């Protein structure tokens, strides 16, 4: 049996620059935060548009004291980012939203 051979030596022009890798990690982190922020903002926009449509559909209607579900007013199911939505009577009427993650939102009609 022959003795195991040693690994070949590193080329002369090889250099390890830790700052380059730190920059790559930082760039990936910034991209992940930006993507998550965009995702949350798009959910908020979708929720706001849905609630505004429900408020427009409720305009001119007499609402019961406890309000009406947005899905009933619009005849459309709730978007994925909304857990609950009710249009409550008042001047102006308001839409109360229950969003994912336990967040709440209130949108007032015009």
C-alpha cells in the first residue's frame, strides 16, 4: 500500500477576502427584508381595496346594528390576507378588518 498523497497546494494567486463574503451576506439580507416588506404592503393594498369596494356596495343601504359581512355585500369571498370583514353603520359607515397575524384595520367610508 502506498501512503496517502497530500492535497495539491493552493495556487499562488488564491486569496480569501472575508469582506467580499460579508457584502454578499448583507446584500442577501437586504433583499430578504425588501421582499418581506413588499409582501406586507401588497397584502395591505389588497385588504384596503376590498374594504373600499364593500363600503361602496353598502352606500345607500340600511345596515343592521351589528353590520353586514363584506363578503355578503360584495358576493365575493374574502381575499387570503383578510380573516374577517364587516361594514358597520354610521356616518360615514366603517369597515372593520381582521387581518392575518392578529392585526386589525378600520377603514372609514367617504
